[in-house]
């Protein structure tokens, strides 16, 4: 039984336990690497357009995808009992609901608030305007990666690392940022990455990482990269810092600080630990070095975050989070930080929570790399 | 064509002032001001997200790589751009628009409410909205809370779409986008002819387009001899003949697209596709009925049905969006207006195979220009 069939069965059980008739999970055709994709979580399919999964209390399940011509592909991939290709999602949803004895008042929606207004209104009308919402259902259901998902996350990490190896060979002065990003993107796609949340930018003194622009790379530039391929629905992110030319002692010293923060964060991230504790473990390292005033935006954003499209839990790693870590959670940990002497530096790995802490999925931890000129 | 939307658009989206200078946006803004005057509106709010942002790009030059953005254009006073990015990211967002006042939309009340207060006046006022059908309900709730009873929203999507005729600078940019898509399509075809698998050939086309500064590239390929199309599968060795692929590129903010149909021997679907596109082009002129054009193309296909991936349409307007409207479908009632660019596509599929021929056309008062067409079509 695949994880998707397990989740469909768990959902049917949840409906029976709660005295509900059906669950309708929805997606707007977005693949956000920071959000759970409720349709993918249940069906194992990334549809092209707007989509829905209907699960009923007896275990029946229907995937509806748009456009209609994507139905054949979706049916081959989906773990639902039925798959329907349609050009009008609300109309197809209404038909699917009518085929079963479902009381709209006993229907749970997931992801309705992520749809555009027009589509949301039409879906609500199809549900008789009486369904109740639980937009956290899918992200909670999928918060622990199944073995096959963890294997896919490891493969995504391997693609990211091979991509970065290629980056180190390909980058040179005179190249534009977007050219480097394009090469990196296509290289990783050739390794099987179906998507890639790729940020890549350079400066002699970075304030943050951004998407690639037209800047010509030159000696002394510090290239920041968030390399985030997605393999079979599992995003994995590595954060790297690369200097064109020789690194300076101050750069190396400050980068070592981030590496130490990463190690402390990993050690603190055991099952049951709070996200706040893990964040503080990383921040304490920077505070001890005199950078306490910089452990807040805009000098950093978060110390890591969950990875869509399966589940974005445990959410952002911040001191404001009440979240708790569980064995088997996968997310990216990155004590990326602006340092006045060097600018913004990046250091991060995808990790899985184990009894001894956060184990990196990557084979090589981030180093301050340099490109010989 | 519907394609898989990426988690982020990775191309370079900076405001290229030499290509679309500030005065170009002033002309567009003047047209928006005139609309506000006609409709008695105090402001227009232009919403867009990563998937659909045509009006936002046209008025503000801003394209959200992810999430959403909203440009606030008052009739009197200065515009503001809100982006769904963290405050830390705002400096980078400023590089992508001519609007100097850019703020994070995450702090809604401090970003939107003070701007709204500047609209002044005590009487109820109208505010135009564009793209609000795409807005997520929670954001709409925040917006309505801010507007209260003093402002009423009025959708002006249709009126604004009518304003957006293709301007000369836009046509120049679309021509460049067509060159990029042609390079990608020819590479795709040659790579397949050279023995690569279907998806590997598509990736080569994408690589070439991205190296030419395409901001976004979407590809689809067929694994079943042209009967259907599929987004990325990672099956690089799989090779099916005949070949059917699709490539769309966004370059300098403008879309262009082509289908690539290739076969060692010309089959029935390929011949029908060529005949259909040819018939469509013969009848293509300013004032022509969209429904009649569709019928011409369908008639030329003979007994073969229109290819299912085309969703019943043989063309539509293209520009800052890959689907600007103006569908050429069976029930289309509108007539063609010169000054617009169309993506045309005609094809068919049977039990064994399928093919689609396509072209990008600029319609003028005197006729039309073929900007680019499918290789070997």
C-alpha cells in the first residue's frame, strides 16, 4: 500500500470518527514549495490546473483534474479509486458529490481559502455553502515523511548537490546571474528535478539572496544560492555561499560561525524539542559572537522552514513558533545571516528529525567555497 | 495552453528602462486615469499573482515570481505597490517596477490603510478593481475591512482589457520573444531528429531559450505519438514517433509559443494540421468573425476532430499573458481587431497519432504578419 492509499484510508477513518460524510481537498494549480498541496498529499498527482480530491466515509475517492486533457495522465498516476478530467472544476465537483449520498453540512473542505475568489465562490456553491473548513488537515496528515517520500527527498538532495558541483565548474567571471541560474536549472531538470525553487544572486556585500538578475559576475563577488530541486513531489534545499576569487580570513571566520550555529541547531532538534528552542540554539551562537542585534529581520528572516508540497510543517523556524518537532519530519535548517563585516552569508541543509537530532540529508555540509580566477 | 506552473519563475525580471521607459508607462497610466474619470473612480487596484498578472505587468511592469502583488493607482496622488514578500525582499522588488513606493503586503494595515486614507473625501467613493477574481479569500477579507462602508469596489477588468491594444514597443518585444521561441522550437526539433528522446529534446529547447534570457519557459511533450501532451516526467530516453512538443517562452515580459510536430513520414494528422492552419490563415483578417475562423479551420480538418489538447480553440490573443482572451472557438461571437497578436494552433489526433501546426500572427489594418510558425509547417 502506498502512502497515498494509507492517507486516503486514514481520511475515511477520520470522517467516520468525526461523523462526517466527505472531505473535499482543493488546489488552485499552484505548486508552492512553502505550502502543502492537499490534492498531491492525497492522490500523489500534481495536476496542471485547478483540482480536487473527494474522499467519502466509506473509502471512496475521486480525483478531478483540469484541463480535461490531463485526465489520462492523472489517472495513470493517481491512487484514488476514480479520476476525472474536466474543464470546469466546480461543475465536475458537483457531479462527483451528487453521485454519492453526501450531506454538504457534513463535508469538510481543505484548501478552499487558497483558491481565487471566483473559483472559491463557485466551489462553495457546489457544496451548497454549508461545508466546514479545515485548511490544516493535509499539512498535519503528511507532516511525517513516509519511507518512499524520504527516499525521494534524499534523491532531491542528491540532485541539489550534483547541481552545486556543476555550478562550481560552470561559474566564471563575465557570466550573468540569469545565465548561471538557467544552466543550473536545466542541469538539475536533466537529473529528474520536476521543479526548482532556485534563488541565486551575487554582490560584493549581500543584504539577502534574491532571484537571478542581469548582474555580470566578477572577482570578489559573493554568490548566494538557495538550490531547491523537487523530485517526485519532495523539495530539498541546500544553501551555499561561493566567492569568485580567494576568500578572506574574515569571510572564513564569519562563515565558521554559521557552520557552528548549524551544528548547534542540528543537535538541539530532537523529537519533542520546540521550534523556539532550536531557533534559540542557533541564535545563541550568533549572540555569543556579538551579533545578537542581527538575529532579527531584515538581517535574517527565519532559521529554516518546512518544505512543500507534501507538508510545510514544522513551519518557519522562529523564536515566535510554538511548534514541536517529531521524529521523521523533514525541513530545511539554515542559519543564514547578515554579518556587517561580510554581508549576508548562507549555510543550510535539508534535515530529517531523528532521536539524536537533525540529520542532514546532504552528503557534504556547506563550506565557504571559492572559484579560482 | 495550460502548462504546469513552477514554484518560482527563475528568469531575470528587472525593469529594463531602455526597452520600456517610464514615459511608456505614463501613456498607459493616462489611459487608466481617463477610465477613472469616466467611471467616477477615486482609484484602481490592480491585482496579480504568479500565474496571471497581465494587467499588473502592463501598468506597473511588476511580475510576481511567487504569491501575489497589488498596484494601487489613485486618480490623484502617488501609486504604491504591495508585494507578498517579506520586508527584507522589498529592495529587490523595487528593481522590478517603475513605481518607487514599494511595500511588503504582509503588513497589510500599515501598508494599505495609510495609502487609502490619502484618498480623502467624506462621501462614499468608488474604487476600480482588476484581477480580484484571482485573489485568495483571506486577503479579500482584509481589503474589505480596510475599505469599510466608505468605498465600494467596482470591477473594471473588461474596460481595462479594451485599453490594452498592443503598442509599438510591445510589438517589438513580442517579435523578440518570437525569435526566442523559434530558437527553442528549432532546437527541440533538431535534438529529436538527432536521436534524443522526446523529453530530452524538449529540455534542449528549454536550455537554449533560457540562455537567450527567457524569463519563463514551459514545455510539454507527447509520449504517445502525439495523441496527448504531458508535463515533465523525467523519462528522457523515451522516444515516440511522430514527435509532438510544445514550447512557450516569456521574454521581456511577453509570451510566444509554438508547437513542434515531426515525423519521419508525413502522416494523416500532420497533413490535416497543415491544411487547418493554412485555411485559418487564408481567412484571417481584421473584422473576421472568430466563430467563422474556427469553422474554417475545422472544415479543413475534414472528418478528423480538433486535437483534444487545444480545448476546442484554434487561437487566442497573446501578449503579457499567454491567454489574453479573444478565443477562436465554436461559440465565439467577436470579430478580430487589428493591433493584436494571436497565437494560432490547429491539429488533430486519431487512435494512432496526432499533430498540431501553429503560428504567431500580428493583425494589422492591411493584413497580417506571420511573426513565427512551427518548424517545417
